[in-house]
C-alpha cells in the first residue's frame, strides 16, 4: 500500500505554550523547544494548522494510502527517515527565519523523498515579498512599484521615491502579521512613523509599495504545466468592512472583525466581473505562478491599479486550507465554487505532486459502502 507521509505544524494550545515558554525550554508542546528559539510568542504560530485542519487533510489523504503523520518538530528528519514514505504531503509552515517554509521540503530533497507543493527555492522566494516582486517585475508580470527599507536610516531616502498613498509591510510575514490600517500611508510623515514602528517590531526589512486603489481578488491555482488551472476568482468585498475602514484585507479584517458568531461577508465567489477582466486576471495569476516556479497548488493575491491593470500583490505557495465552509478560507471556497469538495481539493494537490514525481497513485477504497 502507498505510504503517504503528512508533514504539518500544529498550532500549540495557547495555555500549554505559555507554561512551556516560562519553563526554560521544557516544552509541553511537542517540538517547540524554547531553549533553541529565542523567546517565541504565540503570534509566531498564526500560520500553523489547527487539529481540525490536520484531521481533515489526513482523512482526505487516506483515500490514497496509509497516512503517516510527520509533525514538523525538531526530530522531523529522523521521523522521515524511519517512516520511508512513498511521498510526503507537505503543509508545514516552519518556525523561524525567512527560509522557514523551505525546511521540510529541503529535508525531503536531502533524503530523496518526493513531496507535494513548491520546492524550497520557490517557498523562500515567495516568502520574501521584495525578492518575489523582483522576479515578477523582471518577467513583466505587473506588481506595484516598491522600495525596500532595511534600517531606520534608510527611511528618509525612500520617502520621495514613490507616489502616495503608499502601503508598507514587513518583508517576510504572512497572515497579515504587521498589516493593519496604520500601514496605509497618505504622506511621507505617515510612512516615516509606520516604517520605523515595523522595523522595530518585526526585526526585518519592510517594503513600501504604491497603494493600488482598485478591486482585489484572490486566485487559487491547481495543477502544473498545461494542466494548471485557475479556480473561480474570489473578490474581496470591501463593502463588508466597517464604515470608514481603509479598503484592505489586513489584520483587522482577518482576525478582529471576522468572528465565528458574526462572520464578515468579505468574499464574493465566483467574483461578478466581466469575462475579459476575469481572463486578464487569470493570465496574470498563471504568469506569476510559473515565473516563481510554484507547483501543484497556490493562492495568488491580485489587485487592480489606477489604470485598470491587474497587479500581483503576493504569492502564497502554501495556501490556507481551513475545512469548515463557515470559516473564511479562500482556496477551499474557490474549489467549492468549481464543484470541487474539500477532500477532492487535497487529493488534487496530492495527485498533481505524485504525477510530477512519476508516482502512480490509485484510490484505496470507494467512498460507497460495500
Ligand atoms: N500595494 C498594495 N495596494 C493596495 N492594497 C494592498 C497592497 N499591499 C497589500 N495590500 C492590502 O493588504 C492585504 C494584505 O497584504 P498581503 O497580501 O501582502 O499580506 P499577507 O499578510 O502576506 O497576506 P496573506 O494573509 O494572504 O498571507 C492585501 O490583501 C491588500 O488588501
Ligand atoms: Mg495576502
């Protein structure tokens, strides 16, 4: 039977995490050895997956073989060697540093184990918003003009290099960490203040980008080469934000205003747009996917500039995949709009990765009871 390794990072339980953090590295959360990582905060795990997501992915994978859980803890290399899977299904976000998403795929490559999703180079490239934009711009994929600011001393020289309003963000974070309404800078003074705060708080460079005022879309892709296809587009409905809010899908919209008791009606899927614009966005999305070397699946954020041109804001080669349809998770939502259920979405990624690696997979059992 096919052996499917499943690599993931599970969000620690907040209470257990606090106890372990205070306990000089005696972690009760498996694999979070605080003696090896300087003062992690619970925020660091925002991108990690919940037990519900991990169970749902495991269940979907099990249709194609025996699933071996390989939590991406410090002993991941030993566990992977011992498990000897035919393929690893990878959703591990990693812990520290700008190469964190690449650690699991790099270990798989080192040990010669095939795995799903993008390779270490692409994961690191896309996690660095500035480097990813350089690759896009060089290849004529539209992306907003930008400046990288590495130190407080560099802010002043950046102030007059862009047209305002400007949007500033940490260069290698995701899930809108460090992206709030305050990042919208109407003036050089705003940029001076917010860039200084972000440099101090996130201990990494920031990028200042020209703000795109048009509609925003997030676009899921499944598959590779000629078979890569863009799923129905998800439009961001800024009308759902509180009156007077800056039109961005940032920290407040993702983590404060969107609560399970009162979900923000922030997505429209399929997006109601005319066909030529839809095709244009799909083309830009596929170009970004190919230029950055994404594989099997990804989610790409696109926003329209003042001239009506779709621009790529960001590429997510490890897309969020919350299983609960009530929760705002774009890729599963886009897949549903295409008639692809959650299990089939996960399995499509598995099959695309297996095909790429020359591995033939077949269904283990029918979902119809015998
Ligand atoms: N140049 C820009 N112009 C207009 N809006 C922008 C720009 N850059 C970012 N935004 C807004 O901020 C949001 C978050 O930015 P971005 O997608 O780069 O961050 P992220 O936190 O990595 O996102 P994700 O949660 O998708 O990983 C975007 O969805 C968009 O609404
Ligand atoms: Mg984004």
